[in-house]
């Protein structure tokens, strides 16, 4: 569409066009104008709140004076904060690793299903991802219910002891990670499936002729061809998982003994429930520089490989 | 959010006769007080309870020719809390808003002083309990008016049959309907024995130790019963004291007789536990009983709401008030005060209490003997002792008397229940106290 609009047939009668007209005919101008609604939306809904959060994080508890990095300094001295840092890293890294492995394996299974039945499987496997997490987590909450857990009921039928899914720190951490993996794996699956489909068949044929084993085909053909997608998916998922809120909030509300709090839920507890909005803002912003640096390196690597190709 | 518009009429001088009526007179008397009023009420979870509030507001609006828009904002998912925070930040929103327990003090600088409303109300309806005064009045200034709708006592609600069967306690004899309690034997020692007996009998007590309000309130009342303070009224951290050690020891014993999953209970867990027929006793307002009446009538007819057991320093029960406050950015403050005054009259309070099946509690001492509490059934009189009609127990809030900014953090971060669980799960007493002291130290920052 932009190409059509930018077309400038030679010998057009209005050779003497105004500067503005010229500007409007440029591809980049049209692209900018078309992206403008989205830019405005992002500015209003993302950039402004992010900037405001930075501003809030520099205020004292009463929001009456500027304290610079005072809130961050305060956080560094709190045991609970470091517990939250540990739990957030454990939650995000473990969940992303499992989502990537499960997504990779399932993508291969789906890729090998004959094309006729593949669509149904793809649709069914995407279900956990398309249900709003707050809703599906409620279903998990009932499965993990302290007193009436359906899972424990099944365990009891099989003669096993019930598990305190959300009542004991270790199990509660396991439960929130499990639900996150359940919800997020389909995203990895669909991304990896798309990547798999774009690997040229000739590469596998050539590898087979060279006598490559199943593992060698994966290691030397599939993985290098999927590297960029794997990096982007992992990065995207890492950011989203670090920023998770709903799963922990619905399932454990950060308990027991703060053992499942992640940045989002603890920021909410401190800022909104506890009335210390600047400290809550500081908690929620803590990961921004770390994730920004990670994103820069990963994206730079991808760009580098892209230009090599 | 449920939204409703009432009446579209201008407030004109011609309504002077109406505005001269009882409650409106001091406030709505000039054209400046006319116009619109926007009110955000707490969305009641008892079906039909909002209707009573709507009807009352409509009556007031008709009388005063003020256009009122009402929103019923749920506290589920902290919607009301978020609305309050957003309005505070934006300095725009409702004129009158329902503020939960700690919010009047949190937003003290943004609320219109309500002394001129509270003083006549106290004269008329009697004094308010100490907890309401602690939460709603700061530096001699009333920041908000205690609301009937949503205010509650979280006292014990017990199974008559199971307490008798397992522990030999006749709770109806201790708390007879229509009479003062005869509960001298209802002490924390006997409470512990009863908890043990009921647990052995297969129907344990269900007292949560999670991070939500029900758990924190129960712990708060027991801490008060031992005189155990974490931070005193001056703001000094005093957590390492004998009373705190005693209450932690007591809770450690009690926890052996509670379901093992109580550290992960939320505010719904205890209700489910009682309604399912498993539990003998929970700490809750009559919402669990109301649900049982609908879903498990055979359980409901065995439920009795009564007072807390007495500890070494007295008998305390958690009181959680809602407040109605006026933002200082409200453009119609006199009409707002008039509406709140109207809603705080005895007749209005009784209508709200009736519509909520006795759940709502006015905070004023002369308003604790409405018929609904004596007459609600089954069994008849089950709610008689719910509003504490004989002042049998001190109504309290966890973390009081600490300064509000610290107490609110103790409450919302569930420091008491966390201490209990840490110690009960085997952590050394000194380590638990050190942990608490460090957390408390963090709450004192300005």
C-alpha cells in the first residue's frame, strides 16, 4: 500500500510540487503516519506510566520530597526484598527453561503430524495460552485448594498423601512455576513450529546423505536455523515472566511467608495495599536496567547474525 | 462497578423547606450546595444489601433535589483500593467514597475534616468504639464517618453440636440469646482444650494464618488478649517482649490442632471449611452463616456467633469498619456531609443492617440492639451477640496502637501471622523476633 502511494510516475503534469506534498509522498512519512496511532497509544499507555513510575520511585513515602535513589538504597537493606529477587529469578528462569524445552519438543511432535490433522492439534495445544491467565489460574487454584484439592483427591485414591500445593514454600513455588509453564509453553510451541517449517528440507536431506544421526540433525541443522527465533522467544518470555502478576496473585498472593512473591506482586503489596507507592514503584522498576541490558545484548547478537546471513 | 443515576433536578432555593428537614439542614442551604454529587459505595456481597443504600440515597436526593450518581465498587481484587489510590493521585473522582479500615489515615491530608458531622452523631447515637476512633480520628480531627455498610466484627462462629459433642461446651448457654454472656469459662486455655478435642474428634477449628484480612484480624485479637504489642503508640519497636513470646507459644500449641494448610488460607478458606461441615469454629462475620443458610441449611441451623475467648489481658474481638469520607477536591462538600449525616441516622443504619441480614454493624453504641440480630434464624438468636450488645469484649484492630503508617504496614504485610507460622514451624523464638524487628524497622521510614 505504501509502495502504491509512494509511486511517482515520471512525466506527471504537476512537476512543481510543494515541500509538504513531497514530504507526504515519501515512504517513510507514510509509514510514520500509519504508525502514529500506535505510537500515540504506546506513549500514553506505556511511556507516560513508565516515566511516572520512575518519578514516583524517587519520592519519599509521603510523596512530599525528592529522595533520588533513596528507595532503592532502602530496598537493598531489606531481607524480604532479596527474597523477592531470588524468587523472581527462580520463577522466571526456571519457567522459561521449561517452557522452551516443552515448546521445542511439542513443536517437533506437531511438525511430524501429517498436515491434515495438524491444524486440530495446533488449535488444541494453544488453548492454555489463549485463555486469560486470571481465569485459568482460578481453575488451578481450585485444583490446588488447600482443603479440597482435586489433585489431592486423586492422590488419595491412589493411596498417596496429599500435597500442600500452596501451603508450603517449596510446593508453592513449584505450583506457580507449573502454572506459568502450562500457560506459556504453547507460545514457544507455535514460535518454534513456525521456525521449524521455515528450515529448508534440503538441509535435512543433505545431512541424511552425509549419514547424520537424529541428534546431529537437530544439533547441526535445526538448532542453528532456529537460533534467532529461540533467542527472541526466550527474551520476550523472560521479560513477560519477570513482569508476571496474575498467576502468583491469584494462586498464592505471595505466600506462604512471602515465599512466592515476585516483583509485580510485592510491588502491589507494598505500594497499593501497604500505601507506600514510591517504594512499590521502586520494586517494580528494579529489573528494568538488568532486562534492558540483557535485551540489548540478545538483540545485537540477532542483528549481527542477521547481517552475516 | 455498578452504576446508577438518581434524579435529575437542580438544587434551588425553593427546596428550603426540604433542606430544613432534620439532617440536611446544617449543610444544604444555599445554591452553592446544589448540583451534583458522586458517591462510591462499597459493593456489598450480601445480595440485596446495595438496594437499601440506593433507596436511602434516592430518598435523600429527592428531598434535597440533588442529582446523585452512585457507584458500587467491589473490594474483590482490590478494586475499591485501586479506585481510591487512583482518585487520590488524580485528585479527581467521587465526592464521597467508602474507605476501608486504614485508608482514612492514609489519605488524611486529602480528606475533609468531619468533626461537624461526627460530634452531633455521637451525641445522638452514642460513642463509637475505640477502634473506630483510632482509625478515623487523627490529631483530634475526624477524617471520615464510620459507615454501617460493610463494617463488621470477626468473632467466632461455632457449630453448636460439634462443640458440645467433642469439647462438652454448650455455647448457647455461654452466649444465650437475648441475655448477657455467661462466658467466664470461655478463656484461651479452655479454647485451646476445645481446639484439641475438636481436632481429635475430626472437626478442627479453622483459624487461618495466611496474609489476608481474616487471618490477620484473628491473630491481632489474640495478640491483644496477651497484651502483645509489636510497636507501641509512640512508634517504638517493642516486639521483643514477654507478651509476644507468650502469644507465639500459645499459637504454636494451637496450630497443632488446626488444619495443616492454614498458612495458605485466604478469606474464603475458613468460610468453605465451616460450610462444608468439616470445621467446628471459624472467626468470621455472619457471611459464612448466610452462605450456609443458602447452601447447607443443616449446617446453618447449628451455627452460633459469639464472643472471643478471654486472655490474660482481656477479651478482644476484631472490628473492621468501613468509613465514608469526602475528598478535599470535592466540589459539593456541604451536600456530601448532608448525605453522610442522613445515612448515619439510626433509621438508615437499621435499614442497611436489615438488608444485609445483620451483617452490617453501625459503630455507635446505641445502635447495637436492632431487632434483626435477635430475630435472625436459624437458629433463632444466632446473631444476637454478633454486635457485642453487652460490651462483653473490647473491639480492636490488629497492630493498634502503633502509629497508623506503621500499623497499616504491619497489617497489610501480615507480620503477626508470619511470626506465628515461622515460630510454629520450628524457627527459634529469637530468630523470629529478630526477623520481625527488622521488618518493623523498615516500616518506620518516612
